[in-house]
């Protein structure tokens, strides 16, 4: 898979030239497990490692997997308070490995998925510190000075949520496998509830704990925010709704695709996350449930897209099982949030 996804050797020559070290002519590549959309490889030469991101092999949905946008926003955030890697190399032509890609520095730290490392954030106080730091990082993203970062034209924020609903509905139609689904029902109920225009900020698009790297010795420090492929200018509540979707509490169903480490004893719940965000940004949470329901719609579509890519062999041999129940239960939970709103 590495050879197929990374071209015929031109990559290594380009890396050697860019990084000024011929050791990259004989580098190793390892697919990093966990990526369900773009493919992420760790490239190693001697004692140095870098990270390469590229789209999945095979056919991809229109507008998805835009490497250029991802590299641009990471580069723009370098001087800001948002912790990001350094972009080392970018190719938008697709000539080198058969698809656009970029290479970034490897950020040191922990990616926390299904469990906490032994001895890390053992106490409720440390888990709260980790939670607060994550939320504060999201607030920092949303309050970036877009003009200073050169991101004023990074998206079309007006009409953002209506456009998001249309986009994810189109993705659903492109990936679905037939039949009437709660996903259709959720999309129809969301349409009249989403705001025409909300607040404007830089939106990450998939902000959650395991898309960040945390200092291995300090749960109060995030060393890097990763996976910017869906970033744009838009309504920051879209990010908050997604974070709350990912933030599982004790007693919640265990998801098939995403980690549930926050369901461990000692982690604050979703209400704490929302209130911390409001305290950091001054946001009014009155309409938050609509965004939470939209997050369920979006993730149901994402799950269906993953299922379609697995079936087509475009996920580097990764297999996540039958996702039809996950798609349906995610949409049903979103309907429940709306109807309790």
C-alpha cells in the first residue's frame, strides 16, 4: 500500500532536496492507523520523522480531501496561538505520488483515543484540566485574527449552515445504498431550523480530542491540532456541536467509529464543555441543540462515506465492519435532540 500511495520514488528525491539530506532517498513509510478519510503516513530517515498527508486512493467524492486548503490553513496558523505543525513540502499537482499531498513536521505528544496512557491524567482534576485546555484551544481557533493570518478569503461564511446542510445532503446522496433512512428525516427537520447567518470564525470542521496532540507530561498543554481538511470560514457553533457529538458520557452507547475515552470516570460532561466554551468566547448557547443535531446528521453521512470507501478498497486495507447500524442510530439520536429542543 505504501508504494502504491506514495508513487514510484520521486517523493524521496524531492524530500532529499527539500530537507537537504540524502538519507531521505532511502526512507521508510508507515501508514498511521486511525485515519478514516485522508491517508496519513509517517516517513522516517535515520532519527528524523515527518508526516505526509494525501487523499485516499481510488475515486473520492467531489470537493472532499482538499490537500491545498489543509496545508494553507496550517501554514497560516503558524504564527498564532493555535498549535500546529510546520509545513515542509507541498505538491498540489498530483504528479509526484498520483494525488496532491503535503509533508509536515512531526509533532511530539500523545494522541488520546480509546484509553488514557498509564499515569496520565489520572485524577478528575487533571481530566478537567485536559478538557478545559481542549475547549480553550477550540476557542482560540474561533477567535483567530483572520486578516492577520491571511484567511479572510478562506471561505464564504454567509449562509454557512444552509450550505453545509446542502453539501452533506449531496454527500449522502452520493454515498447512500438505497432505502429510506432517518438521515433523510433528520435533514428535512434541520432545514428550517438552521440560521441564515450566525457568528463568523475560522471553523476546524472536525475538532475533537483525538485530532489534537497532547503533551505527554502535561494534560494542560496541546502541542498540535491536526486534520484540517474540512476547515473554512463559517459558524463556529458547527465545531462546538461536533465536539459535543464526540464527547461521550458514562452510559452513552459506545460508537463504532470514534473513541469514547471521555466516558471514563472523572471526565466532565457535555454541559461542562459547553459552559467552558461560553465562558471563553461569550457565546450564547440558546440554539446549541440545533447544531448538536446537525453534528449527528453530518457524522451519519461521514460514516456512510467511510462504508462506501471501504467497500471500494480505497482505505488502504482498513475495515471498520458493517456501519449501517451506526449510520441509523446516529441520525435517530439527532432527531431525539431536535424533538426535545
